[in-house]
C-alpha cells in the first residue's frame, strides 16, 4: 500500500497533480492511473514494481451503428411500431399492438452509455421518468453527434417507441477512448451506490461494447472492466450488452459481452420484424436473446420530433436497449419482486426470466424476447 501511495505521489510530481486521474472500484480500491507522459517518463515508470502494464489511451473503433400490489391496468398501444409489437406478441398469436403492464418500468433507472443524447426530443420530454446526465472523462455538452445515443435511449424508454416508457434515464456521455469508457462504468457504479439504486437499475451498453474487440491485447483494461462489472453484479444491477455487428458467421468478439460466461450480462442479438436473424448479428453460446434491430423507429439526433428509421437505426446497438427496457419493465412489476429481488442474484434472476419466456417467431429462427404480459401481470 505504501508503495502505491509513493508511486502516486511520484506520478503527480512528474505529470502534474491536476493531470493525473485514477480508476477505482466500488470499495475505493485503485485499479489504474491516467496521466499524460513523455516517452522517457513512460520508460522510467514501466520499471516500477507497482505498475503491471502501460498502454496508450487510444481511440476505440466502432461498427456499432449498422452493418450494412393492487392489480394494475394492462395497456395496449394499437399504433405501436412493429418492432415494439413483437415484444408483446404471445406464442401462436398475431401482432395486435404493444400490450404491457401500466408499471412500464416505473421506479427503475436505465443507464445508457453512448457519445451523446438529444434529450429535447419528445420521446423523452413526453415520458414521465426523471432524466439526468453523467459526463465521463473528456465528454461535455448536452448534445448528440451522430444520433446513436438518442436512438438507443428512446428504444429503452421513449414515450412511444420505448419498451419501458416510465423508467428513469441516466444519459452517460463518454468519449470512445479506453479511459473515458472505464470512467463511465466507474461513474455508474458510484452513482448506483450513492443513490441507493440496488435492484432498481439497468445498464444498456451498445456502441461502447462493440468498440473494444478481443484483438485489443491490453489485459489491464479487461481486468479493470471485469472488476467494475462484478461491482455492478454485487449491487444487483442488470447489464445488457450487444452481441456485435460483424456477421452471423462470427461469435461474440467484443467486451464486455465476452464476460457473459463469468458475469450475468445479457448479450443481445438482432432480428428483423419477422423474427429472422439479421445477417450482421453475431452469435454463439454467449448470446442470451435477440430483439428487433433492423430499421427500427427511434429518436433523431436533433430536433424535438424528427425520427430515424432505416440503415442508421439498424444493428445490435438498437436491439440491446430495447432488451434493457424489458429488464426494467420486469423489475418494475410488484408481482415479480419475490422472484427477482434476491440480494446478490437480481441480475442473474432477470437474465433467467428473459430466457424463460423468449421464443422463436419463425421456424428455425432465434428466440426473441417477449414481455410475457399474459402471464406476468401485477
């Protein structure tokens, strides 16, 4: 411990106290340092017994956008988009609107990690849940540079296109760099603990998931990320992540989805509105379920009423937040509280519930998420 403290002071003296950042877990244990250093300083620091490895904070690359207890009322939106109707279409039935319990995610917080959000859109201003921001390292401004984050957030909890329209939103804005991504996950861990959201929170991670692929051989990043994910599991937070857009011939190859065999992450693939597996959707044993992710309708990057629905809203990035919305929906149902709210097992229980009720919509197709509204009412 003394060696770590001595190294921290030495690093601050070399880089400048205000230019050194740290990453810690939920208990305050130090996981990593961040500092701007010269090549000579890196060479010296790399010899320290305290340092496991040194890596640059390089930009991440992403192909996330596209590959190419009283009983409550059951609501039905007859005008809902086809991809939303699929979530409530029971086995053997035809789509007839989006049917859901009126709880609709109320009291549950969804954290969406992305590069920006247009929270002025009516999908957010018309939904009743609380909206707030978290800005990770290097991120600023209440805007959306490309529409990706706005689309994702609206599929989770938008007033007309979201699965859980009454859920609360925390828009976690980050930069696509290693450090900003890790600091975003750390911020979520600390926010859940500070606001006592254990058992009442879901994280949706799309673009930031696909950005970090298995060929990035930097173990420190994987170890730090896994620690933060296990912190979230211990805090009873559900994490939903995308399977990736590199094609059905490939298995999951990006983090944090690759941790699905070690933590209860819900890895989500994509289907079209008929239930056929999308040709870009990565598969393999780590995939938990699928949901619509082809030309979905969602909030645009600017304006209050514009929508996107085409190539720009196609990908596992957009099936993922919809399943995050489903997780929030299940967590909001009082009737499921005894089953789901087991301390230390909430994330695992929600994952098991989703897998219990998802089913294939076409012969030979993958299992697609279902809200089981005919079975799981309050």
